[in-house]
């Protein structure tokens, strides 16, 4: 079951337009899948592809944009985080590398937040059932606790964003926020996204990419 609602509210000091999709499934891990621009991880580093195109190519009912895992150049400290997608290891863990929090979906259909520094190998993640990982360095909700540490410095700027979350009962949450004036929406910063996910009952939630990437597609229509 998928339920999607559009909201227009005054939030975080501005008018905000956003979409919330709640997904209930008896087999979350089977029904939630990931795809790469260009069809592969190596291609995605150099390829840009609209979420709507990815959705069409993969027969998706509902789709949102993903993370920024392949976006950073080799000189960047966050270049190539450990990447597991649909059960396949695309990029191995660099042991001890500090890249902040990551999100993962497990074979049991649970969304979890983890720190790669706590792991000694990619195999350890696979042994814990990790089937998909995301990197954006922004965990919004961890074990029911809304993370309000993102309200200063560079994170004060509002933008369109997408995020993935999960309630304690297993219901998945996809949220996409319009911003930068699109549909009259000012967007949200990381702190605002964290509070929004908490408001809709997320037990764990993770930030995905924003700006022009932020997209939600349902049955072929860009919402």
C-alpha cells in the first residue's frame, strides 16, 4: 500500500510545499530497490539521469532521487564511501575513514543508521544483513531521536531535499520538499528536514540529495 499526500504549510520561517509517501509492505527489502544513473555504479559517477527516467527504466511505481555517493571528486574527503546496492558491493569499505553517518537497508527490511568507522570490513556489514547503503553525511533521526545538530553554519541555507525514513512499525517514509521558489516553497535546511521526519513518526531517517536532484515520481508522473 502506498499513500501519498501533498502539504502546504508555514514551516521553519517560510512557506513550504512537500510530499509525503508512506509505504507499507510485507517485504520491504524486496519492494524497495535502488538504481544507478547510466545503469551501473561506475557509469553513475559521470552520468546524470532524471529520477523520472530511472523510474521508467526500472518499472518503478514510486521513486525518489538517491544520495551523492558518486558525486565527490577523488580529492574530496568524502570520495567513494562504502557502497552496497541491491545486495552487491559496489565500493569496499575504507577501514577507519571518517565520512560521517550513513544509512542502510537490511535484508529484514529495516532502515538503520551506522558509522562506517565502527566496521572492520564490508563483509561485516553484509553479515549484518546490509543490502543497500546511502551516503550524504546527514542522519536526520536516529532510534527515535530527532537530530537537531544541523542548524548552524552551512546548513542554514534552505533548499529542496528528499529523505528516506522508517517508522517503528516498518512503514517506509519518502519525503520530498520543494524549494528555491518552486511552487512558492522556500525549502528546508537539514534541521528542518529532521524535524519534519520526526513529525511524521520516523524512528530512523536519512537525508538524500537536494537541489535540482530532489524529485518524487509516482506512476510516471513527476509530483
